[in-house]
């Protein structure tokens, strides 16, 4: 997997969570399922971001991804150095 996958997974997770929250009051089951899927995707993106930064020994990015969870993962996938660099 690469950073592009991390980017797509982060964006999809955030969109699923937002849509789940919006649909929550009207259709609680669908909203709940979408939110749950979003949080699972967000957790996977977070773990992938931590693994990418750990393997590349990018300790500042590791701390940013660790502390800022969704936003840190999204910012790293957009701005962080590539592993091959």
C-alpha cells in the first residue's frame, strides 16, 4: 500500500462519518452503519499512517499522525515525504 491509498482511505472515512452523522437523526440504522464503517476506515488509515512513518523513521510525522488521528493522517498523506525518499 502507498500514500495514495492512505489518502483515499482517510477521505472516505471522513465522508462516511459525516454522512452517517447527518443521516443519524432521520435513519438511525443507516447512519449508525455508515458512521461505524467510517470509524473502522479511519482507524485503518491511522494505523497505516503510523506504520508508514515508523518504517520511514519520520518521527515528527509519526507524532503528528499519532496525536491528531484523522487530521494528522490526512495531512501526512497529502504533504508527508514518500517512503522511497
